[in-house]
């Protein structure tokens, strides 16, 4: 499963906007917008989700599931523990 936060982060890593991701994946812009507005896991037609994930993979982003190991090389980010950032004074 891919989360909305992963989807937004993947786009940020690539430096692309929602329109460009729609073009790369062959999915409509409103669908990408809806996916990114989801709470938690992105829901949708499996074929559509697959197109988006494949487009991100082709562009160089490795999406990692919970507790998954990365088999790739290169730089990246991983959310260690979801939650609000700690506030310091």
C-alpha cells in the first residue's frame, strides 16, 4: 500500500508537480489530486495505483512499505515514526 504522504514525498523528491505525475503515469490530474488528499493509505482502483507506483519507480523513487528493507542505492528519506514534530522553546 502507498500512503498519501508517500505520494507527496515521492513527487517532492523528483521535483515534479501533480500534473507531471499525471502525465508520467497516464492517470488524470483529478485522480492524482484525490489520491494525495486521502487520509492514510491511498484508495482507488488497483490498476490506477499500479500505474502511479510504476511511474514513480521508473522516475527513480523506491517506495517502501512499513518495516521494508531498501534494496536500492542512493539517497532517500524514510518516515521513522509518524506523528507531530516535537516543539522546542
